[in-house]
């Protein structure tokens, strides 16, 4: 047990370092690749690669959760034959599901993107298969309590993608960039094969439906919510292309939406660090303490979201052309509704976590389905009218309905959710009169910093958020990350 705890702490520390390396690599990609390609070509690249990424995730069939859940008990029991059988069976399943995803991508690419070089969808279709398979191999490290190796897959992918796409596009245009994507995924797959455990035994790669049934049921339950989320997060580029037309609008949306995704995909994972505490409070019947912690989390998240809106409102117009080039100036307008969508995510996160703690997953599935329906319903007319900004407004509409629905459905679990969220958000609205003084120049930085500082001071003076609450949330988040060793909790 002591060795496991020491390994977990070591893994968590290495993950933190790798998250930093991944962030730097992602930022370098965002700063260099769109500028090199220009909005038109970057729009083509973003459309092709975003569809590939989400298809690769769907091909996983939710099996990351299954391997993380079932590999450790098999290791603890020393049941090596069952462990090798599980790894081998799931590997075969991933080969097949990845191939289906690759063929689906190829069919879509060749039929719908006839203005692209036909070799581009062929190259990226192979990358879809390779990414799905490498994702499975690296997920095994979570079950073996080697989370640092799990994170290394993304670290290698981020930096290789930056280097190979830049060189590939410089040498061969969009075809070269697609070749860079493929080489990146093949390198990650090779690393996964080199590091991952090799199953041994007769017939371990032959799928057995009866043996796999319980694992697939667990994975497919997770897959339903995952598919709904992927459809929401991954269909924006397709809708912009379909209802707006120009690839430049796809590029504008993709660049802004990429910044949104950094937070939107990280926050739910971070919330998992609080699940052990909230679950213990619920099991012990400490309803008052559970409500206190829930309110504390909502207020801290909402206040952080307001600061994000301030940053976007006062800095985006000046910083976006400086960072990405003047050709991407319209991206600044797209970031504002997306920052407001993160405010909605702050409201939804805690009720969604409480639904899991109280074992009510149907509510999160229903909320995800409603979010997708709203997004797909309002996106076409908004995009037709306002291009990429219309798609960002549709994201805000979907996220807002999702948050309100979750807060309403969980009102018996957290009756004060909307009030706790509205206090810091309403206080932030008092500083909106500063907005008309923006000039689009360097003075906006000073104005934004002054407004954010005044807002933080007001939060503390009015005790909407206290220093003790911030310290408690930060300490628990850090302790949860170390204890659990989960990449999402760091």
C-alpha cells in the first residue's frame, strides 16, 4: 500500500509537469499554425482534423473507464490470465472500432469535402485508426497506476503535432499537414506498443462476447453521455461550413472554440477531485456540510468565470491580432459569448457532480441531450445570419439551457445553486459600465486589470467569497489530485 501511495504521488507530480508541457505545446500550435496557414487554409485543416479527433474518441466505446475500473482489481487478485484476456479482447475490439471510425471518416471526407485534395482525407482516416488504437494502449496505464505514462501520450502528441504539421505544411501545403498528423499518430502508436503490457496466452485476442459483456455494459453506459458531449463540442465546425460556407469562418470558430475547450473539457475532470469528499458527506448523512461545500464550490467557480469574462471583454480585441495575426481579428468577437458559456458551465458543474454522487446519472444524460438539441436547433439560423459568431452564440444557448436544467432537476439536492451562482455573477455585472471605455488598445489592459482588481476586492469585502473558502477549495483539489492520481484531477 505504501508503494502504491508513493507511486500515486509521483505520478501526480509528473502529470502536473506534463500538463505544463502540453499547455506550452498547445499554445505554440495555436500561435504558429493558424498564422502560417491563414484563415482559409486553417479553416480547411480545422474542419478535417476536428471531425477526425471526435470520431477517434467515439471509437473508444467508453472503454477507458472500463479499463481504469476493472484492471486494478484483477491486478490486486493476481488473476493474470483474466487480465491478459481482458487486455487482448479489448485490443481486438479497438482495432475493429477504429477501422469503422476510419472508414466513416473517409466516406464523409470524400463525399462532402470534394474541394479538398483527396489524399488529405485518406491520410487523416489512417490517423483516426491509429489515434483510437494508441488511445486504448495509453489508457491501460491508468489501470496499472502509471498515470504519468498515460499523460505522456498527449505530451508527445502535442509537440510532434506542432513540429510535423508546421514542417509538413511548409513543404507540401495541406497535404503535407495531413501527413504530419498521420506521422504524429503513428509515432504515438509506436510508443504505446513499446510501453504497454503485452497480453500472453492462447486466444487472448479472440473476442468472447460473454466474457466482454460486463465490461462493455459499463463502458457503453459512459459512452452515451460521452457521445452527446462529443456531438455538442465537435459538430460546430461542420455546422459552420454547412450553413455559413467560407472556410475562413470555420477557422475563426475553431480558433475561438479551441480556447473554450481548454476549460470546458478540463473543469468536469477537475470536479472529480471533490467527489470523494462529497460522497463521504452524503454517506454519513451530513446534509448541512454537503450543502455548505456545494455552495462554496459554485461561488468560487462563478467568481472565476466572471474574471474570465472580464479578461475576454477587455483584452481579446487587443491581444487576438497581436497573437494570431490581423487576419484573425474577428476571433475576438467570438470569444465573448464563449466566455459567457463558461459561466454557464460553472453553474452546471456542481449540480452535475451531485447527481453523480447521489447516483442519478439519468439527469446528466437528459441534460446533455437537451444541450445538444438546443445547440443543433438554434445553430443553423444563427450561423446563416452571423457566421462563426452565430455558432458561438449557439454554444452559449446550449450551455445555458444545460445549466438551468441541471440546477432545476437537482434543486432537491442543492436548492441554493442558482442563488450561490447569481451572487458573484450579479456583482460582476456592476462593473459592466467600464466596457464602453474600451479603445481596442493597450489602455484596455489597464482598464481590465483595474476592473478585475475592484471585483476581487468587492467579493472579499462583501464576503461573497472568503479567503478561507478559496484556500479550502484549493487545498482539497490539490490533495484530491495526489490521492487519486487521476489526470483529470490535477
